[in-house]
């Protein structure tokens, strides 16, 4: 192990504690589900999606819209407004 790199210990129950700096960097809060993959270089952890994988055809029209169809301009304006809202929140 190279000097200065964080280390951890595997417990008798197979538990590993990730260093706080890494959890904060990744924004992995308590309860975050991680997918574990064995690779030739070691073990890879990735946050799991809370939703199963789906194809567009599986979900198309699953939430019916009642009302006049939106124009491309209206949709783009709505996307931009939500982006501004989220940016202001951060």
C-alpha cells in the first residue's frame, strides 16, 4: 500500500468502512446502496440505481398527459427553467 493512501480493515463479518473523505466526495450517505464488481485491478463500487433498467418502449406513455401538446419551444423553456431552479438551489 502506498504511503498516504487511505486504508481500511475487513471485519470478521466482512464489513468494510469507507473513509469519510471518500464518502463525502462521492456523496454516499448512510443507506446508499452500492453495486460491487470484481475487476482485474480490485473491487469497484458504484451507487445502485433505485430503479430497474428499462427501455424507452417500456415506459413510453406510462404517465399520460392531459391537455394541449407542448411545442418544442415550450418544452425547452421548461427544461431551462428547471435547470435555473436547480442551479439556484445548489
